[in-house]
């Protein structure tokens, strides 16, 4: 008999995700970071039914996020590091975004497949530019950017270590969010200066993180739109989880702007999850590509597909590296 385990696992997968989403949204991991507690105490704090919350707490213990000692629950280290909202490595922002936005949008995947377009109008009755929806309120912006910060703290050190960047003097991270990549590069290369270039409201959030990192004297913060505004002067540009948001025409436009702004010998560092050349995997890239269909104009690509786009813009010496992190690294140079 054929093993049904893959099907059974997938039938259960969204339930596991939603259990973590809900516990995060209720603040369970934040309360338990203060002190272990029983279900009755937690139910009073999060304003939930005690019996129902007990089921959720037991499920989170089964998922390896909580530890149960008799009637008392406490965070496992993985929850304390990556889900507790006050942790410097927290991914709570992206978990909340997944719960409040992506979970609902993925419910319309069948229509996205039929029509080949994102699901913002169908899910939230929102029209206009796609990223207007991410930033519809200051709280929504902060939640999304903080979520990206959590991913960046895991990925950016691996990305800047993937290639020898010691020959560059000035890095400009376009769409740099909280500045996690710029900070990682500056820590690795003491001679390097950097700039974080992003929309005005995002730059204000980045200021908090760069200050906390103690890098205000080495990282400049510049507000602007990389499609329309002058780019900061640099001999190394970076785009992290940017290109996968956009269609080929917009990518070509952005790459051409970057190429023209670079000096001879300058470089472009790209942080994206790379598909295998035969599109056989990895599954995380397939899932992210579907996520891009639902949320944006873009998709995930192979190194070969990025090489074609980069060489069309004039870049040479295109190299790719698997990092073992949520995103991989590509480096190209201007001859």
C-alpha cells in the first residue's frame, strides 16, 4: 500500500500554522516570557476561554513551542528567541502578518491560479499599487517591516559572507527595510560604510534599529523610491527580497538604473531564494513563488533567470551561492 503520510501531513499543515499564529496573536508567548503560568492565569490575561486555551497551549507544546510542567506552561527557547515580540530576533511581525493577511489571501489561491493575478482586491477590496496595501496604516507598516527584520537577522549574515566583499567601500541597500543587511556587512567589514535607502516611513523604523546596533556613524539613512529617485552613491548596491516582488519589465528598469549608477568594477548583491535550474525545488522557493503570485507582481527565479536579466542590463561575472538561510545570494559586477 502506498504510504499516505505526505497527504496526511499536508492536510494537517495549515492547522499547525494557525495554532502558532493564534497563540502569537493572543500574546501567549509574551506573557510566558515574563513567568511560567497555568491555563487559568493565561486565560485571564489574554481574555480567552480556559478550556479552549488549554487545548491551544497543549497543541503548542506538541509543536515544540511550549513546555508543560504539570499544569504550568513555559516557552521553549525557540519561542523565546523567535516569537516573543521583545526578542531582538523576533519573527512575530511576520507571523502576525501571515495570520492577518496571508492566511486570508491564500484562501483565494485557486482564483489566483485561474487568473494569474494577486488577490488584494478579492480578499480586502483594495485597489491601487500593491505595496500601498502593506502600508495602509502605521501599525500595518511596522508589523510588516518588523517581520522582515526577523527574516533578515537570520539571513543577512549568511548573504554578506557568501562572497568576498572586502574590495568594496560603500554599500547602498535599496529597499533596505530595517538595515539588517547593511548592519551585517558593516560588522563583517570594518572599513565599509553603508546607506539604507527606503521609503520615508520605513527609514524612520530603520533609524531605531541602526541606533540600537551602534552603527549611526557608519550607516546613512536615505528616504526615496528606487524606481524614481536618485540612488545613493555606492560601489556596491544590494537588493534583498526586492526583485521577486516585480514583473520582468520593472526588474529590467531597476537593474538598468543600478547599472548606470555604479562605477566601473562596482557590484550588485542580490538576496533571493533561488529555484533549482530544472525548477525541481526547493519546496520553500515554490511556496514563496506562490506567495508572490498572491501578493505581488513577481515570482521566484533560478540563477539562470537572474543571470539573463542581469546580463541584459550589462552586468558580468554573475555568481550564485546557496547560503542555507531563507534567502540565497547572487553577485554581479559592472565591467
